[in-house]
């Protein structure tokens, strides 16, 4: 993955099922954290967007592949990049690795939404330009 943000994640007991394997839904939580931290690193505060512009991001769809299990205490790396940037949506590609092994990949469509009307809304031009510089 080129031009990606990387977030280290440690697997805790709370992330696993009875077999000490990461519960399937938690991979999506790791991806959500990576997107949020990447936006924060770019200076994009989602609470500020909501308060000042009534704009939020919502997940529209997810395509995920579970390739190998992560286990309790594993040190993982979540890699995130923009695959597609549109006026009112972004497609993110995520990969979760343990060392050099790819464990999980996902493509996540995130929509920009006017939270008052709960309808799609165009990204502000300055935000779009910033995201475009990262794509």
C-alpha cells in the first residue's frame, strides 16, 4: 500500500473470543481506530466537524477478507490509505499485518453526511483538497 497511515495495535483479552483469537468484528474496530487517528494526525477533528459544520462520516459498506487469525498479545499494524475520493465519499483500503503476514484486508466506503438531515453532503473544499493530497 502506498501513501498509507500506519497504526500499531496490540491484541488484548477483550479483543478475543473464547479461543484467544481476535473476534471477527474487532478487525473492523481496529480499522475504525486507524481511520480516526489518521484524520486526527491530519488535523481533522471529527467532533469539530460535527459541531461547526454538522458534518459527519458514516460507513456505507464494507468488503472484508479474513486471511489468518490474530491472537491474544499479538502486535499488529493497521495500514490505511484512501483508494477513492469523491465529492461526498471516500473509499479506504485497510490491511492488518502481524510482522510481514497479511491477516485481514477491507475496503470501506465512508459517506460524508449532513447530520441534521441525515443526507449525503459534499466535503468542504478545503477538506477535500487535504484528503486529495493524501490519496
